[in-house]
C-alpha cells in the first residue's frame, strides 16, 4: 500500500525558511506525480505545488511563486518543498499526496485535488508575525 510521511514543519518567524520532506514507500516516484497542499484553520485545503514523475513538469500557485521550490530525489524516495520568505498566511498543515499518473498542473492543484489517491498525515507549519 502506498504511503507518504511528511516532516519538517516548525514554528518560524516571518521571513524565515523551512524545508519540508515527503518520504514515500510502496511506490516509485518515477511513476507518480506528487502534490503539496496546505490547510489553515477554518479554511479549505488548497494546492501549493506539484511535480510530475519525470521531474520536469513543475507548477506553483501564484501566492508562493518565487518563494517555494519543489524538488525530488528518486533514489531517496523523497520529495521536498523548500519554503523561503515565509509569511503568516503560509501557516497551516501541509500535506503531500501521490497520483499514479504523470499529470501536474495548477488547474489540478486548484480544482481537481480528488485525483490524488494517496495522502500523508500532514505536518504543521506556523509562521509568526
């Protein structure tokens, strides 16, 4: 059974940086697209970024462009989300999810989150002002 485990969440001050990790097992990153999502208290879950199985198709929502970077290491079975210049509005529980296809787009992140079949438990990111 495919599994994903997020780590790296922490309490940081505005302007700080964090690197989240998503360790996967039960499947190969060579055949799955990975998405990062977040959910703030009282708000709906929103897509943040995704990376295709090849690693060449990468997308971000507008609010994190230029600040966040998604990457992966297939050999280590790990996907990363580097977050810089963090803002209080970045606060939330961050989840990674896997889709057994090679598709990655901002449209899917915003409107078709249901395509992701497997989800991690989440890691808390809190950015203080």
